[in-house]
């Protein structure tokens, strides 16, 4: 597969596919993916590397090919006959303006699958008023309502502090690639898949959208409307996540905190009522109980009673978490310049997929010869398609 990608969403998709065995050739202009220049950039005799680039480009190959130039476009079209998939997250309509849109690609190779990731969708698939708007993750969070839904009531909008939508769009694009390949096995033809970060954000914000769609009211920020207590609560030396869902768990919770009288209180008869009564009635009682206990004691008592709960971990905590290690979810990626880069692993685990053994992110243009190699290998297939036509 070919990858015309930059920053996060496109590289995430092709990285996951590389993890699962795809041979990915990343086509870059002479200056490379923008993330190659994000500091800190380390340099040595082996080349130069940025941790930002290294963390999202493991397992790929790199060739310099500028599709902005006529020669590069001609070379790209040659490659289309040799590959199965193209993943791209250029500005919407860019490929079409360059004469490289899906219609042209499918004329050359009817089996080609084009996966396009953008802020608001592709003009030739399902256009809308925002199609031409530029977008980064923050724009997606703001426009999809996520920045408003997160945070607490009365506080300013609070976007999630990492590229949530970029990453999720990459995840969906990788999934879409597998679905398109599966469908191609049945139909014999490819397709153009349109992954919009805005659409992905709306999907992630499904809870708030569904709540408003049913009630006509904006849900309370930072709290579920149908379960309580279901939030982060402060103990003496830290925070604990407590997730009480359903009456049996609430009854056990009341016993644990020494307030069995709350079990029959009509004001707390179900999750919706408890959520409404949280600030005025429940929260003061819970805070008093937790304020004299350490996190470990709270977790021990709640755990023994079968009340779902956990500590609130920092990123640093994750690097020493035994379950993270057991699930291989922080992995070491070798790098010729950085030595190693510790990154999040691939969350898909299967009895049929061997443990991930990642290879380094490529140096810019390190695999230019792969273009000729792929074209040579594809010549018999191109001849066969021509004879069939």
C-alpha cells in the first residue's frame, strides 16, 4: 500500500496496517512528513529522527516522490497498478485537482482502494458546507461538541488533552481498509472510502447526541445522567474512579460507606434520581467518607464489596503497571538515531496474530528503490489485466 500522509491521522492508519502485516511505502516530498521536523530532532551519522515521527511511522518504508510535480504524478500513477491500497490525508480535493482522484486511479487499477481522511469529508463522495474547511484535531473536538461535553458544568469548554479525533480517525481508516479489502474479495473491484474527522467526533460524542435527541436537553457535563456516583472522587492522597451502575451495586456501595439508610431513600431510587441528587445529597456524604481514607484503603474496601473502582493513574504510572506490561501495550521501537522509542502498542490481540515486533520508522527516502522493485513485480499483473480487458 501507498501512504500520502502527514501528522497523525493518516500515519496512525498506515502504522496499524503495517503492524498487521501490510507492506507500507510512505511517499514523501523532499522535505518529508511535517512531523520529521518537530523538535526535539536528534541527528547522528545514521540520519536524523524526531520522536514525534518515530512514534507513528514504525514498520513503514519511505520513498521521496513529489506528486506536486508532473514527473512525480506520472510515477505515482505507474505505482497504482502495483498496489492494493492508497491511504491519504491531504486537503480534500487535492488528489482530484492533481488528476489523481479516485476516478482516475480506478481507470488504471479497478481493484484499487483509496482511503481518504480529512476534517469534514471528500467533495466527490459526500460533500457538505464544511468540506473545504481545514482541520486539526482541536477543530474536530470543537465542532463535534466534544470540547463542550467534556469538562465540568460551569467551566469553559475543555478539549481532551491529546489528539483524540486524529487517532480515532486513523483507527477507523485502518478498519475501513480491512472492510474494503474483504468486500473486494467478493466483488473484484475497489472503492473510495471517506473518513471524516468531524464524523468520527460525532460518533465519539454519541452519548451526548443520543441524550439530547431523546430529551431535548443538553446533558450535564462531566456526569452520566443515568448512573451515580459515576465519577472521580477525592480520597486523602489522590483520586479514585467509582462507577456505580444499577441498584445492586448502589446497595453495596451504601453498605460500604456506612449508610445503609440510603438504600431505601426514594430520592435515590434509581440512577437518574441519584445523578440529579448527586451535588446536594450524595456527594457531601461520599466526600466525608473518603476524606479520611487513602486511595489504597478505598480501593480495597470497594473492591471487596464488588463496587467497580480504580485509582486514577498518571502516564508515568502506566510505565510500571504490570497489566500494561502483560498486555504488551507499551513497546520499544528501535531507532537508528534515538536508540529506542517507547510508544503505545497495538490494541488488537488475537490467537492468529503474532506478538508485535516493530521495526524502526524509516529515514527519509531510504527505500526509493522499492518503487522500481514494486513496478517490476507488478508487470505480470498489469499485463493480465490488459489481456482481460
